[in-house]
C-alpha cells in the first residue's frame, strides 16, 4: 500500500516537474531575442498590410516576447523572397517568412523559383479571395458601372501585375483571353501599392487585390472616390467542374464563372486547359498567405510558433480586426493542415503543368 502510494506520488511529481521544465524552455527560447520576418513583397503592399497585422496579434502568444523585425525581400511575384528564405534563411528559429505564396511558380516548375514550397515548415496559412477592379473611364466615351459594361468592348484594357508566373498575372491574362476582351498587360510591379499608384495616375486601368488590399486600400483610394469599380472575383472551385461564388464576397461582385456564363451561356466553358488552369488558380486562394520557416529549422521554434498561431486565430481582437480589414470572416489553416495542402495543390497533371509554363513564358517574349 505504501509502495503504491509512494509510486503514485512519484509519478505525479515527475509529471509536475516535466510541465514545470517545459514551460520555462518555451519561454526562454525567444526571451531577449529578435525574430526577422521576411515579407516577399514591397512595403505598403497587400502582403505587408496583412503580414504586419497578423504578427502584431500573434506576438501576444509567443513566449518570451521577442522583438519582431520586418524585412522586405521582393521581386518576381514573390519568388525572390521565397528563394532567399529557402537558401539563405537561418534555421535557428529566429527567421521566418510571412509570404503571399508564389504557388503557381511551383505548380509549373518555373525556373525562377528555386525554393521547394512544400519543404518549408508551415506555421499557418490564410485563405483569401481576390477582387478585380477597373477605372470607370477605362473605355473611352463610356462610363463603366459594373462588369456588364466590359464584356463586349473592343478597346484594350491596361492591366498590371507582378511577374509572368504570378497568380495575379496568370489569372488576369487567362480571364481576358477566356472572355475575348483585348488586353495590354504590364508586369514587374513589386507591390499592390505601386500598381494602385499607376491606376491613380491613369497609367493602368485595372488590377486585382486580395481582400486585405481591397478593403484596406482599394476601397478608400479608388472605389469611394469614384475612380474605379469592382467587377468580379475569382471564386471557389466546386463540384462538376464549377467555380462557385465565394461566401466571403458580396453578391454584387460575381465569380468569374458567372461572368463567363453571362457572355457565352449557362454551362459553357473555355477550352479545357484554360478552364483547368483557372480552377487551379482558384484553389490556391484557399492558402494565399503563409507563415513558414526554412527546412531544417529548430523544431522547438516551429512548435512554439504553431501554438502561437493556433491561439491567434481564436483571439477575439484578431478576428474582429481581421473582419474589419478584410471585409470577411477569417478563413485559414493550421500549420499541419497547410503542410498537407501544399503537397496536394502543387501536384498537377503534366499536361496542365506544361500549359501553365508555356502560358507564363509567352508573357516573357
């Protein structure tokens, strides 16, 4: 009886000791340290806006209260920053990426992306729709009120993007090709902010922004002043080869499928390669922003940050600000869910992969 009693107390003491040791280890890991946050788009862009907001809330749940230092490594549709973290990033746990994921570059095995996105250690991910908007005077002699005014124009629309393999560039070019609308596309802008500036100067007519950029900047800079109007959003892949209206977007901003069918008829689709590519891009909206560490990063850091992320996405203050900034409820993934999803989304049939790469390369010539 005494032996059992002593054994029970011994087990309890060991458990308490284990808990007591674990908590200080987590707390000490980041105490007095700084964490370098690599953002793969320029300051003032959509990635920057959302990345800083997320990390400000997440910092409350990182034991040790480290100092967060933001560094912008931009270019080529986000691939420069991804390459930097994968090749030169520290593995000690004091450097991580907060990216707009250059997922289409990985899907098509584009040579400019040397990083393997599936090899990163994922802390968490945010899914967001993308809304396209256009200057009301983009068509000479006509005021554009909504997407219907754009469908049958013969005037080339000037659009802007980040790079040939960027989802924004691919999606814009594919949408216009499918809708048979003339297009003059200019790539190479390092951020959404620079594209918006070009629209304000009337150097471009149209672009697309994630919900963070649309509600955070576009509405105030372009929509409310009457310079631009929203026309469509990407949508969410559905059953039977469809792209559904996203519940995160207002009903008066239709999905691309709705617009396409309005022009060509219910149930109609463009050629299979083009439609499958558009649906694949729509699927990437489920994981637009990612928080990641370089492959081989100290597992303790990954564990701590994943825990902080899981607490952040349940934080009422974070959820309230997220809705205010992004115009919708939070949709996202845990680190483990994102780690699994990235492997699923980058796996495409060779025929589609070749089509996408050829499509991107055509913009370079």
